[in-house]
């Protein structure tokens, strides 16, 4: 039967080095490497027992019969399906993530390797463009010692801050009064430290003005018909690479998963993909896959930018010929080639250029300086583009999130032409979201026809903006706006599908590690934090479809507070108390998922040494991902009687064998091209 225990002979699959070391030397309590946390001695954790035996004290997975598998809360209705074959989808190029907080300064200060001048506390964020992944390259750039190169790897924003030069005054000038800074809230929110900067200060190594790579031309025939769907879907030229197409999926339903008072809101979406076009090969939506969502910039942000630039209202939606000198923009991953396209200015700002996700670049600041009429504003912007302003520029890069509209409010005399401003802006890239169910099992009846439904969960990311309110991510903010419209309609008794709300999406990462490594047999442990638990709901749903597989499933879900943040509670299609462990970081036990891993050392060790055992991890790489991996290494050290280096090598082997699969929220990405820098 489905719940049959998979028995393993003691020591049958024990790693050779573990068997050797377990019998050739005593426990290594006195040899534990630095940073190692010993696993506790509990009913489910016996640190000094190297024999990988399936734990008997852990609640067994109890799966209902086929007739009773439908969850009361699930939006999925089971239908017949054929077994899944290996997906043949090409890998979609990863997208640039929304910037994440990654501040190492306090760590370095504690280590005594960095001297920090006291300054008012300010929020910081990491740069989205690292200077290098190679310490030797850092040394070449900085001309410093290896130790300094390692230090810079941790804290450098990637723009050469440590090559700054001191301000020099013009010796012929007698007036060295500090420059008058703009008197507005947007500028004050930048927290710039300009030092003795004056209008007479001499600046060196100032960046050259980026050349315009975009231009607009009027239509040769003004009566040429053009129908824009800017408020529903992107223009046709905004497409991923073949065979993918951007498909306007109708939102069938949406609901909030978290409770009022939760620090982060998470929403569930049902998207109708019944009419999704067929693609070449065996590409299909698969369990563990992720779809790409082409989210637009908020209409209010777009109109605000138009107003700041002084673009007349009758021009905003007027068709024009867009000409580019090269690059992929405004496509997503199109060919690097010049283009002539029929579009509107609103379409370009709504769907093609990212207005808020990226920190400011020197080409952007240099461009703003070129078009600033006020001498003081021009001087400050030129300073930020020079060698003398490197430190202040670094603060902008690593400080709180900035948007292009905030910069224009801070320097109100700068009003560059829209065509030139677009040139240094980054491309608006898709956001990827994991499917939270088995896509082969979901449908909705529409008369006699079954509408195919895919499900996903989205957590809304918020940071403070300069006006004091919240600033939401491009993708999560768009999805929240859609969800609120759906929920408002439901409260009024309206059927959500009648609203005809659409989410532009495409079948994207169906060959990611979660999808590739999922198997219908063998025991597995699913570890997720926050919305990272969502794809594992689909894993469990898929396992429910087989009655003749001997397997077991254990789920570890990390949340802040189970009363507010637990998502998909009661929606797994099984008796959750039999398979799921809830770990609360702020409520209850005040623990993290890595603590649960150490407490389940026997189970972890059993899975790692079982030929068909697997451990899946999904969550943020910083903190959770690194913590879980270290906890598993701690288990290997204690259970296998290995040292730190041997334990790390053991786990690396399990990764290569597909038994330890970790996926981060942040997909590792190549550097996105900057249209103004080549």
C-alpha cells in the first residue's frame, strides 16, 4: 500500500568513509570544526549512532484512499492523467531579481576587520551587480593585498568606491562655500554626505554622457491603425525566446492565505491556462515547475514619470516609431540588433523599462546632470558621477531602494527627454513563481468542458518609500492589485472570472531542479520557509495519485507565527499532523527550520544514505538556505563521525547524485545588459 514503510538494512547504504570512520576512531566531540552546532540527543536524534535506520518515533505518513483525497480547501479537482515523462523544455534564461537586503558591515565590525565612522543609522541593501566573483580580479582592480581583496568582496557595491579621490578646490577661487543642496523631502531621503563640495570643486574621472540608443519618429502615415492593449497585456514584441509566448491567463480565483496582522501578505491564485498554445516537444506544466509573469509597472508610477518629464498627455498614448541602435531591449531575450517598432510611449514605460527595482547607475546620474538647469543640482549629480563622489555614490547603491521618480523629485530641474532617459534604464524582466499544485490534476467545470487551472502563491514584498508609505515590488505589487480586485468582487457577490482580469505569463522554468528531481517513489523530506513551501504542496498532491508506491513524505515548514503566517493549512490533501512539522521563528518555540533539521538527525541521515531518498529545500538563500545546509552538515559530522571537510564533501556528493536539492527564491542570473554601456 501507499503508506508502506521502506525498510533499509542497517548500514546497507552507508557512505564508505562513514563506515570506515565509525569503526576506526572514537566520536569526534573534541574535534568539531569551528561553526559546528552539535545535534541534540532526542527521541529522533541520536548523534553518535552512524547506522542509517528509518526513525520509528516520527509520525508516519497516512494517505487517504483515492476516493477521499480531495481537500476541502483545495481548488483542484482530480482528473485522469498520464504518467509524467521527463520535460523537454529548454531552459529559460534566468531573470534579474528584485534587489535583496544583504548587509555585511556589522559582521565585519564585530570581527574587527572594518573601522566604521559613526553615522546616523540608515537602511541598506546590497547591490544587484557584484564587482567580481574572482578575488584575483578584485586585487587587479584595487591594486591591494589579498586580505583587502577578500574584505572588498563582502562590502563593495561594485562601482569602485574604494578608488575615490579627495576633493580639490580651484586655487584661483576665493569662495569655497558648500554647495546649496536641493530643499525637498526626496533629496533629504537620499542621505547624501557631500563633504566640502562647492560649485568650484574640481571633479575628475567624471563619466562621459551616455549616448542615446533610443529615438522616436512620427508615423509616415498618421492614419495607420494601431490598437494598444497596454492595460491588459504587453505589446507583441515583449516576448521571451521561442518557443515561449506571453499568454494573458484569465484569473479564475484569488484569496489571501495569511491572516490579518501578518508581517508579509501571501496570496493564492488560480489561473486558467486551458487555451495556452501548444509548444514544440513535450513541454508542459509540471509539478515543481515555475511560470514567468510579465508584470507591468504601476499605472500611477508611469503617469508620475510622464508628469515629471513634462510629456504632454496627448503624446503619451500616441503611436510612434521606436528606433534602437542595438541591444535586446525592448524585447526580453531577443536578438542583439537594431529595431524599428510601432508602439506608444506608455507601452514602453509600462512593459519594457524597470522604473523601481534597480539601484541608480552612474550613466543614469550623469544623464540627469546633463539636463539639470540648476547649477547646484548639476554639481551634485556630476559629483556622484566622479571619482571624488565614489563614497556618496556607493551609499546610494547600497542604501534604501530608490526609484527613477524619486531621483527626479530630488533634482527637479532635471528633465531629460524620455528617449534619452530610457537608454540607461534596465529592462523590465519577468518574475518567476513556483506552481503550488500538481498542474495535471486541476480543472474547473465550465458546462461540459474542463477548464485547466494552475495555482501559485505570491508573497508581497514591501519596503519604505521616501514619502513614508510602503513601496511594493513590481511583480508582487501587480499580483496583489489583481487579488484585491478579485476579492472585492467576491464580497459583492460577483463571479471573479466575469471580471476578465488577466496575468501575462508564459510556461517558463519547467526544467528547474525541483521539477527535474521530483520522483514518484522513494522517501523524501521537504523543507521550506514562507512561500517556499508552496511547490511542495504539489509534490504531496502528485504522490497521492499513486497507490502502489512504497514511499514516505516528511514536511518541515518554517513560518514566523502559525496564527498569522501559515499558508495552505488544511490544504495538503492528507492528515497534516502526520507529515508536517511547523517551526515558528517568532511565535511558539522561536526556532528556525535548521533547528528542526538537527532535531530530526536520524531521519536526515536515513534519507541521505537511502539510494532513493531525497531532501528538497526551497526558500531564501541567505539565512534559511545556508542555515539548512549547515545543519545537514552538522548531522553528517555527528552521525557519520566525520570532520567538517569530509562532511561537506559527503553532502556535495549527495547534491551531484540528486539526493539533496536546494532552490533559492533568487535565481542566479547573468548581468543584464546596460543599453548605455554596450
